[in-house]
C-alpha cells in the first residue's frame, strides 16, 4: 500500500471548504478567522471589528490595509503594530498614537517620519518641535508623502540603526517579532509561546516544532499548518480542536485519525474509514512500519516544486520512533 497515493486520491475526492470562520458576524469573505464582526477580506484574524483588507489582525477595530496588527484602532497601511491608535504607514510601533510614516516608535504621540523614538511627541524626522510648528510642517509634508515622495524618511531609515529583534518580555529566544515567550529558537511573529522551534505566526503554543499559523493553546505538534487548539498532532493541515492526528487535512473536533480529510467529530479513522479502537492502533502501526521501510514516514505529503531538502533531526528521529 502506497499510503501517500491513497491519501492523495482521498484529497481529490473530498470537497474542501473555501472559507473557514468561527463565531463571526457579517464577515462572509474572511477565511481562517474567528470572533470577528463586520469585516471584509481579512485573512487569519481573531476578534477584530469593522476592518478590511488585512492579514492576521487581532482584537483591532477600524483598520484598513494592515498586517500583523494587534489591539489597535483606526490604523491604515500599518505592519507589526501593537496598541496603536490613529496611525498611518507605521511599522514596528508600540503604544503610539497619531503617528505617520514612522518606524520602531514606543509610547510616542504625534510623530511624523520618525525612527527609533521612545516617549516623544511632536517630532518630525526625529527633530523635536513645538505643537504649532509641528502642525504647520506636517500639513506641508503630508500631501507629498501620501503621493509617495518620502525621500527624507527613506534616508533616515537607512541611516538609523535597527534593533536585532522586535519583542519584549522574552527569555532565551532567537528570531524576530517575539513577545511574552520563552525558550524559542528561530521563531517569527509569535506571542506567548514556550519551548518551540522553527515557528511562524503562533499564539499561546507550547512544545511545537516546524509549524505555521498555530494558536489557541496548541501543544506537542510537529509540521502542522493552521492548527487551532491542536494537541499531539503531526503533518496536519487546517485541523482545529483535535488531538492525536497524523497526515490529516480539514479535520475538526476529532481524535485518533490517520490520513483523514474533511472530517468532523471523528475518531479511530484511517483514510476516512472507521475502525474499532484496538484495530485502529494495530493498522496505524502497520502503515507506519511500511512507510518507515519506504523512507516516507515523517515527510510532508504535498508535492512541491522545490528540491528535496536534507531531512531534519526531528524527521530522522521519527524513523526510529
């Protein structure tokens, strides 16, 4: 039995949902999101309201054309901002308000074209002004900058140093955009994770490796994509609120499934076929032994246009598990 061939046939025969939403209202065109309200064309957001054209927004309101924006309001064209209010064209800013065309501001208010400032107000290109002069100069600059001519800011951005890591309240971490985390290596855009390796875009996750878009108390997962409240799962794609899955796709509220696609409230299934509990574990062990003999167990199962990479240490360990 060539397991991957059978799995691919199953994937081609089972309908796939075009949009996945959980507990949302008036957000019909927002894939992979939850607890949203009055949103349009957002991808991967949680708890946002009255937002549109964004990627991975969390608990934000009235934001447009933003990405990786959390707990912010009235933001436009912002990336990696947190706790910001009425900011335009800002990146890597924290707890700032009424700022425009700025980078790496913390606790700032009414800054234009500034970089690396902390707890400052009424600054233009990192130069301090009084309130009235600030208003006059920004009124003159704003039209040109919104048309795309931002030469002063671009020059300042090249000249000023950049921190090696954006984050806070971390212990023993390597990566970038890491917050409230501990013992993490090569992790990016993560918050409140612990003992994780090679992660991208994760929130409240523990003991996971090689996963992307993982959140909501997921734990002990390897090589999974779009994992929400997932525990002890390997090689799964878009599987939520489940435990002990392997090689599954679009599986929800289930446990102990192997090679299943498009299932809900399932248990002890192999390739979407149900088995008694004891027989399920026996058959799974047989399939794994055959896959190990073929050298396929532990590998991702989608076809890829990229050359095969050197197997990871985790993959090699699975061959002897």
